[in-house]
C-alpha cells in the first residue's frame, strides 16, 4: 500500500510540474494538486510509522 501511495504521489508531483511549468491548467487546479500531494505525503508517513 505504501508503494502504491508513493507511486501516486510521484504521478501527482509530475502533474504539478507539468501543469505549472507549461501553464496548461489554471492556478487553482495546480493548488488542488498540491493539496493532494500534501495529503499523500502525510498518509505515507502515517502508514510508515504504523508499519514500524
């Protein structure tokens, strides 16, 4: 599960870099993706602590 979340986080990070860098999405959409990335980071950290 942690691996799946990590891969999803990587995809979200790539999407943020693509959309912000190329300006294909409005600012608010990039902000929502950033919020998703923050959630994924916290979830991965929580599951890693729980697994220890």
